[in-house]
């Protein structure tokens, strides 16, 4: 079944992890043997080939670069100008993948329909991976003119915050609102018809955003607080608000967001019994809140700074997402529901936003 993944950090992997994603997952692992600079060395699960094998023909692919002010302890760039330059480097990598036919950028309805036709008609052995550009955390947007420039470069979704306090909103593990700058950004996002990604907004910033913003919005990679009680996940009240506004919520495969009591660096998928069944639990929770299968999808984040050590035990590569339809089927989901979840909800959302 065709899969839409609403959150991958492909360019970050290429440019900061030095991974050539045209290699196989196994070759990337072999190259990283013995490296200890990052916890997921040698344990990656994503490559362009693995995406093709798993029929994941379309994704939201990020630019990501955090700007941190002097007093902030989080890792990041010391100026928004450096953060902007980093995102431009990431875009240059996407362009290089386009130039050799590995990827293709999707920015409008016609390109979306053509791409889906291609994947429907030709099978998946050589097709380019379609990507829609999104920005995770808006700190690299130096001025609103930079947002317009990004839109011209193909940016179609944006999350105002990531971790900690940002320029335009407060993100995960921080507390605070969106301020004047946040409101100005939201106005410009709505004017440009960019999709607002509510993922990572802290509670206060989330609710202020709901008041200030009336354009298209979703949550690309966000799990349920009712199942894993942490501010990174959304409460039922937040999920219900998103559903009311027509959002789709992508379920992420980062272990600590899937099961309670995960201890980073200590817990293992095996010791916690973590499998795709837990993903199905989060999917089911949102379907129960909505009363239908129309508001949930997939936003794996499988290359978001972690690998097999922090993913479900039954994920060796991203291609193993193809195990999910059968799990849902066994829980009583019908074919239509499963299609909605694997791709149709996000695609319907894009068509509506772009038509
Ligand atoms: Zn994220």
C-alpha cells in the first residue's frame, strides 16, 4: 500500500550525519561502524532505496536549524543568520537529489496528482521520492521576507517551534506564549497559505496559536498524552481541537513518545516490548476521539536523531511500515480506514489546501 510519511529529516541526515541516502541502509550502517559521535550511528533505518522498497513515495521532508540565544543551553546556531544558511544548505542537498532523479519536489496540486499517477502506474523500483518541503522550528526565518523567499523555494508547511523557547513560539519542554513576533509570523503563514504544523508547540503557545490562526493546520508527528504523559504529546483536549479544525495528526515512531517510562540510552525496544502495535494504539486513540479514521496518519520521524535503538523492535528499516496495514486490519479497521491512515488523509488535506 502507498505510504505518505509526514515527517522525515532527510537533509539533516545528509548534511549533519554525513549520510548518503542513495546508499542502502546496510551500507550506511557499515560505514558508521565504530563511530560514537551520535547515539544512532550504525543504527539508521532510512534511505531513499528503503523508502522505495516500502512504497513510501511521498513525504514531508524538513529543513531544520535551531537558533539559540546566549543564555540557552540547547544545542543550536548562535545567530538566526547561521540557522538560515544551514537550512539553505539542506535545500541545496534536496536540489542535488532532484538533479539526479532520486527525489522530486512537490509544491502544488498538479505536481501532486502527476506524482501519485506515476507511483500508481509504474510500480516503485526507480521512481523518484516525492518530497514536500517543511520547516521544523521557525528560528531560521530571520525576517518575514525570508518566509516569502522560502515559500518561493517550495516551503509548504512550517512549525513555529521545536525544543525550548524560540523566536516565534515556545516549544517542547518550555513554557510561554507566542508573543507579537509569533502572531506576525502566523499572519504571514496564513497569507501565503502555508500549512501550520502545530507539532512541538507547548500548551500555552498551542492555545494562543489556536486563537490567532485560522488557516490550514495539522500535526505532522505528534503522539497522544493520554498514552504517554509528557508535554511533547498532545492532550485529548488539544487533539479534539485539531480534529474539530480538520487537522490530520501523524503518529511518530520515536520510542519515548510511544510507551511510558522509556529511559533514553537505557531502555531497549526489546526490554520494553515496543512494537508497531504501540503505534496502532496511538492511531486508535485518535480514531476513537474523532469517531472515524479521517484525522490520523503517519509521521514517523524515523531519522530524527535516533535509529533502531529507539524504534519499534519490528522496524529494521522504514520499509517495515508495510507491516502496519495488517495490524490495523486485525483490530477491525477496514480497507478504506487503512488507506486513510497510510496516505489518504494527508493527501486529501493537501488537495484541499492547494485547490
Ligand atoms: Zn520533531
